[in-house]
C-alpha cells in the first residue's frame, strides 16, 4: 500500500512522511479515524514508507522487496493483531490473531476501509464477542522480543484496540512503554475514548480526517470504473466513509436487480397495471440512474445469452442474479434474447438523445413483451 493508493488527505500524508524524514518517529502511535476512514490504509502506507529501500520524497517505491512483501501482507516484520472470536474449527486458547492469518490476508487485501462486522463475516465468526484476548498479549510480548528479520523497523499493527480485553491491555503496557529498539506500535482505532487511559497515555495520537466527497468519488471511479456523475452522487451520501459508499453501491445494484426482474415478469405476462407502475419508477429516476438501469438490463440479457452455452462460466453475479440469468436463458431462445438486447440498446441510444422517457419506457416494455411471447 502506497500513499498514492489512498485518495486525497494530502496534509495527513505529509505529516506522516515528514515525521519519518525528520526522524521524529514515535514508537507508539494511535491512528484514530471514523469507520470507513483511511486510518488502517494510512498505517499500512506508513509502514511501507518507513521500511522502503528506495523511497522518494513523497511515497514508497512499491517495488523493492520490503514494499512487495508489505503489500502482500507477508512481511515477517509486519505483524497484525485484530479482534477475533471462535469459529466452528477455532476455539478456546486458539482464538488469537495468528490462527486467522490466512483469512486476514485475503480480507485485508480487498478491504482497507472495512469494519469489524465485515471482518467477522469474512472468517465466519460464530458469535459476536470478538476481542483481543489476554492470550494475545502474551503472543505480542513473545514475538516482539525477536529482532527484526529483514526490515529496518518491526511494526505491529493493532487493529481496533478498543476491543482489547483489559487484561490484554495491561499485558502490553510495559512493552508499549519501552518497546525493543526499532519496534513500532501502530494502533488503529475508530473509538479512542474506549481505550484505557494507560494505553492512551503511551501513544501519540494521530487524527485521521474523514475523506471529503471528491476523495470518495475518486476512489469509486478508480476502483469500480464508475462514471464520475454517479460516483459524485454516491460520495455525497457516504459522508466521508469509503465503507458506506461501497455498501451503497451494493444496495443500488440490488435495487436494480429487483426492479429488472419484476419488470421482465410484467412484460412477459403483459401486466399493464404493473408496467405502468414500473414506468412511474423509471420516470422518477434521474437520468444517470435511468442509464445505469438500462445498462444493467443489457448486461443481464447478455449473461442470459452466455448461460445458454457456457454452464460454468464464473460470472460476477450474486446468487439471485445467477439464478435469474440461468432461468431466463432457459426460458427464451437465443433469437429472442438477441432481439431484446437490441431493443434495450436502442432505448439507451434514444435516452441519450433526450427521448420522452415515459413513451420510451412504455414502448420498450410492450415490444419486449411481444418478443417474449411470439410463437
Ligand atoms: Zn520500496
């Protein structure tokens, strides 16, 4: 993770970079930011920067062996502690971070802005009482007593220390105050007020500002190839949280699926009352959402076509969509699906040229209905 991978936050980034460049590295720091902020991402970028063998003035190189291993989360000098709870196969004293390392790596590779509930569902937590246990604090003390292997600094990132059991917190007080040389504690928290004052007093507080709307929009256009208009709208709703923005994207897609599925059914049965209601819904959408909806419909028809001759293709669809696509592909001939696709594409073309939306959508519904039921 490089600083450049995190949108915006230029001031926070240069503060961290300057501390390293000026040799003002605090051995215990608290990265405090709201849920969905860049606190964990910045801690990772900071770790890479401080250990990079070829860093520039404003970022790590992303190429050297330290960068590469930190990026893959496999660097022997970068350790993580995070809240965990028991699963079907991991119980009792084994409920410590190291037992979940494989899951943690896959989770963190894809989720730098997630919350505890995202992590818990990723590894299949059996109960909600995830914490950082006393056993964990023993492991921390043990592993930090070893010298660093390859990097200049050994870094321990404690994600969500607010879930640390008080006995665990007490267990690390001493090493937190006097860590071995070239050892850094980066505590990444959403709620520092829940931390014991004895922990707080040993850490330097670094406040991570929330993203502004432009940062969130940039993240969405860059990572999801979303068009700028839609990204901007979602960013405003997300209030500085990339996590919230990503969740909104998911639910917007769910909405599109339900609307599309019902609409296809209405066309098929020529249920004019419902088609009229769908028409109202479509009319009330803004132009961007209308376009996205038609694009979604075109994609689903294409997937239905593909499902006719490719059984196991790994499509990026959720279960419900997968089920729909398979059934739709079975119910309609290739010719019919291709005709529907053509109509949808034509509608998208006319929508772009400011056609009357009500007439366009009604006409489209009737034509699709006719294609579906033709002999
Ligand atoms: Zn590097």
